[in-house]
C-alpha cells in the first residue's frame, strides 16, 4: 500500500479465474450443393419422375448409374447445374452424398465416374459406390449433395538423367 498526498491507495483487486473451455461441436455436413429429392426404388433407365432419383440397382453398393430428374421436389429446374457437375478434367468428376432428410446419419456416398447424359428432363450419372447404406426405401425423402472434383493438375517436368560412371 502506498501513500500519496491525498491519502492511501487501495489494494489491488484479485485477478479473476478463466472459465472452462466449451465442448467441441459436431462435425459439419458434407459440403456442396444440396437438393431435396424423393427416392424411387425402381431400377429402369428412364425418367424417375418429377423430384425423384433412382439407381440401376436396388443394392446401392452395386449401382453404376444414378437417374435424376431435372427438377427437385420443389420444382426447381437444375438442368444447368446437372450439366456442369462432370466438368472436371480429373478421372473422378466429383462425389455426392444421399442422406435421409430426417436422419443424416443414414447416408450413401458415391463418386461420379464419367460424363453425365442429359436425357431431356432427366439425367444419367455414371457412379461408383464409396460407402454408407446399401439400400433406401421407396419414397424416402432425401437430400442429394454434390461436390465437384478440381481439375487435373498439369504434368510436372521430367527429372534429369543420371550419370554412368
């Protein structure tokens, strides 16, 4: 304690304690462009119908094609988007995840393996199963989320030749 000409100075206050750190949040969802669709359990290569998606196999782990209507459940036309999802110059054009709208812990993850075909009003997307659920139920309300792969990088320079001694 010090004294000045006006009187004594007060004591310094106690430094407060820091609070506890909060808990970590849950991992975020798969990033990309998401659209609301309805799963159709049919397997024929035809227009799945307004707002519907289907595969060429009921066992999703063996599916090689996704059939997706050009309009989602709300009637939004996605033709422009669907025509560009395979524009990557990489062998794997992108990925998509299909999850139940009411329970995102039920999902299936696919790679887009080739060129998307516009069938006028619906599209055929070549796919390869990556992981997740191997089946969905007819009329499940689902979200499909697309993420495009970046373009293939330029080839690097060749290395120098070695010397023989």
